[in-house]
C-alpha cells in the first residue's frame, strides 16, 4: 500500500513552467544534516550535461537535472536534483 504522502510526490519530468511546487532536500554541512524545503513557481527545467572534476572515459556522459524556481518574493533560485530530492505540488 502506498502512503498518502508518497502519492503526492511529483516527478521531475512532469514539471511545467507555472507549476507551484515544494522541494525537499537534505543538505549536509560537515557532520550536520539539515532538511531544507523550498517553495516556489517553476520558471523552467533543464537537463544539463557537464564534465567531471577528474578524468574518466571520454564518451561517458554526466547530466544534472535542474529546476529554476521563482520564490514568493520574486527571487530566482536553482535547485540541482539528486536521488534524495522530493518534489511535491504546493
């Protein structure tokens, strides 16, 4: 059985500009972990290819999924997704 909280989660691929979402991430600084929530409106999503900081196979492709959000005060922020990021419709 799926919990009601899990059923509210949204996938990155489902996001469209104008969607109001809440993003929950775990941020680790030193030995401390903090759960951070960000609420805003999706401006755009993108999958960006980037290089690595150390040499690997030349044909290996590494991507980051990024959400550009407009916060309630008008500020823009970008969120880089990882496997622990949770997106919910707000």
